[in-house]
């Protein structure tokens, strides 16, 4: 029996795994259904579509930047399982708000004045929810798992997250928007029910007073966590990775519609392929490292990711030579000679990305003190989200000044080189401190 199979049979891991599955599924069912509906039904202009996609990503990311310090303090100083249950109960209410926006947009009632603002409000609140769950889903693992199970548990959580993203993305692209509205409410209820079985995870260190001043708390948290050189490089490397991911996810829907002339089902397919690849990479790196927590494969992984982004760019440029004039469905799209190359480059980007980032998350939770794990992840989330917000703003600005979405892919490729350098510095620090064999 493998470590992964063993963990999935244990009540100390399975309820958390299922709760995270439902959470990731619901977030992506809602976000993807909303963005695809607005891009393909409400707007008919590449610049406006790119800006809306950027605004949606910005609103989802913003709470991570503002509230992660408070979320990390709560997770380290309160029972993590209790926080999860509270947040999952709140999710039911925020999904009712989102479902109302989707329903009004489907009916064509006050789309610009009420429906879209409601949908964006729910997306912002979904970001708040994920901000408070984010530090816990990794920090709780060393508390419930043995040391040699943490990498496998992290890989399973990461792979499960992307399988759930896959499922939510598929449904969002294929089911009617009114069905999505009902689905997000149902899923939020299921997520709350599974969260009730997560074992208690009380605070492990001294319970300190919460600092509710979010700016001061964020600055102090980042300063304290970044004193460790290995954690510093891991956080910065992860941040650049998710900035690349944020830019790519902003680009996908308008790229599919305006460059590849593909339907929302094809746009959904792209996100699905990306999610499958991340899941494959997440599990593969655990097999390569044989349970060891190390960043030694991270630099080459992200270099390969950048190469696939460049390949994707050139395939998209070649695709434009077809001069297609009508939106194509999945069957029509797949019939074109370059379609297989489009999908191959996408899955290559994702597999390499998963192999890059998963060891870094495991690195964060095992390198820091157990009573600091959630705050370390929270500091990571603050820096990640700040970088992703910056990436979203750059992508929105490029769209606003008329830079074609396909040309923006080169921005993502360039950032991969920075991530590779950071991954190299992290592994060098790892070797210098004797944490990994040469």
C-alpha cells in the first residue's frame, strides 16, 4: 500500500481532503461560469473581455493580500478544524449571493447594474473565504500526519485541488449558467457537512493576542518569516509561479475566443488540461523525490515550463494564419491540425508547474516551527497575492492599451526565468545548510 493510498483511508486526512475538494470545485465552478458567461454573452470586445477577466482575478486575489496575516494568526492560535467549519458555513451564504447574480444575468435582468456587481461581490467574498482556509490546508498536515507522510499529503491536497478545479471547470463550460447557480449552493452545503468530520487541531504553541491591524500585522509577519533564508527563497519562488498562473488564467478565455476563435467549451477545455497537468506534476514529483522534501528539481521544472509557454505562443501565432471567422465548438476545434500542439504545450506548462511548486509548499510547512506553520503559509499568501495582483494589473493595463492577448504570453515566459533563478538560490541555500544531499 502506497503512502498516498494509506492516507486516503484515514479519518485524520480524508475529511480535510474532501472538504478541500469541494472548496476548490465550488470556487472554480462559480468563477469559471461567471467569467465565461460574461466574456461570451455580455461583452463583444477583446479589450473589455480582458479587463473584466483581470478585474475578476484581482477581486479574488485582493483578500489574500489584505487578510492573510489575520488568517495566519487565527490558524496558529485557534483550533484549525473549528475555523474550517465556520468558514464553510459562511460559504453557503456567499454562494447564495453569487447564484443570485448568475440567475439575474441569465434572465437578462439589470445585468450591468445589479447582476455583475452581485457576481463580483460574491467572488470577492469567495476570496475572503479562501484566505482563511489557505493557511490551514497545508499547516494542519504536519499536525495530523507523520513526518514521512507530509510530502505525500501535500501532493494529494495539491493534486486533489486541481482535480476539483478540473471538475468545476468542465461543468462551468458545459452546463447552462442557471444550473451552475444551483450547483454552487448545493456544493457549499456538502463542503460544510464534510468539514464537520475533520479531527480537532488545537493551537500547538503559546496563544498570543491577535493583532487586528492588518497592515502592521502583515509587515511584521512577513519580516519575521523571511528571516529564514530558505523560507524567503521558497516564498518568493512560489509567488512568481502564481503570478505566472494568474496571468495565464486571465489570458485563457479572451485568447480562446479572439485568437483561436473557439467556444466557451474550448476555453473550459484549456483550463481542464491545465488542471490535469498540475495534478500529474504534483504526484510525479513525490515519486521522483521518494518522499524527501527538497527543491532540487524546481529550477529545471520551471525552465521547462517557460519553454512550453514560448512554444504555446508560437503555436497560437501559427493558428492566426488560418484566418478563421466563426467561433468553433470542441469537435471543430479538435479537427484542426494544430489543435493537438495547443493541448500538448498546455499540459507541458502545467506538469512542469506542478513539479516546481509542490515541493516548495511542503518545504514551507516542514522547515518552520510547528506552531508557526499557518503564519508561514499566511506570509506566503500575502507575498503571493501581492505578486498576483501586480501581475493582474499588468495584464489589465496591457489589454487596456491594446496589446494582443497572445503577445502577453511572452510576459509569462519571462517570469519563468526569474522563478528558475529563485529555485536555484533556494536549493543552494538548502545545500549550504545541509538539508539536502548533494
